[in-house]
């Protein structure tokens, strides 16, 4: 019986020591940043929209948004393509449709990785094309008989 009490007492002492060490480590740990600050993004993510304005000296392209304007920064590493050909920021005009990839390495500015510019694609024409190319199953079955 005495032997069991000794084991129980040692286990309680170890648990108290572990709890105290954990609490002390939590006090020294840095606080997490507030959720209001935007997190840096090491990977790229897609974007699309209509160009509202271009500032060549600041090297920015502003897209028209539903809620707010979106300012995209062009860097030396950015790849711009207009109508299938390499382009410079000077060739981007308001009204162009832009799509591509962005990154946010510092957590604040959105940098263009790659952007394709040109007229906005016609969704109706793109949806009609696959229907015309695919034969109807009933006609195909009748032709095989």
C-alpha cells in the first residue's frame, strides 16, 4: 500500500512540474498577429477584371471592382501579354480585360506574376461552340444502325 502512495505522489509531482513549465512557456511565446492584418502569401492566386486605369510611373494597374478598386503592382519580374504577344505596361489601356496570377509577398501589395490582357472573352460564343461540335446521341445511334 505504501508503495502505491509513493508512485501516486511522484506522478502528481511530475504533473505539477509539467503544468508549471507549460504555463511559463506560454507567457514567453509571442502573440499572434491580429486578424485585421493581411497575411503574406508565398504562393500565387488568380485574378481577373477590367482595367480601369494605368499609372506608368508608379507601375500600377487598377481594376474596376464590384465593391472597391483593386490596385495591382507591376514589377521587373512580372510577365505581361497582350493579344498573345509580350507587352509593356505602356501598352495596357483602360477597358482591357485582364486575367492572370498575383502574389502578396509582403502581405500588403498585390504583385502581378503573369497577366494576359485583351478583349473580354465572349461567354455565349464559347458555350455554343462545344454544342455544335458534339453530335447528338440520337442522331449518332441512328447513323450506326
